């Protein structure tokens, strides 16, 4: 019972991280793409897509394969790196 509750909580946090990736990080990548060249813009969009895909894969791993918390820390580090490199300007204007 406790393992199921932990899986639900971790899945909810991963789902919230995916929503965070969809909304603010999308605006960050969009604003970055507007002010940089095509290669860097493509790199921003690819890293945004991989970050979004990582959330979905980790939710699958939590429920069906099993996951160590190091993967969650790696995802948190990926969010921080995306913030530092691409997501500094998340304005909608």
C-alpha cells in the first residue's frame, strides 16, 4: 500500500513537471528561438522535447519497471540546465 502511494505521489510530481515543461519552458524556448540563430533555436526545441519526453518515460518507469531516485535528480538537473541556458525569458509578450 505504501509503495502505491509513493508511486502516485512521484507520478503527480512528474506530471506537474511535465506541465511546467509545457508552459513556462515552452515560452522560454520560443523567446530564445526568436533572438538566436536557427541552429541554437533547433537545439532549444530539441532539448525542450527531450525534457518533455523524459517526464513521460519516467512516469512509465515508476509504474512498470522501477526507478531509482537518481533518475529523478537527473531530471531536476536537466530542468535547472534548461533554465540557465534557454529558459531565462519566459514572458508571453
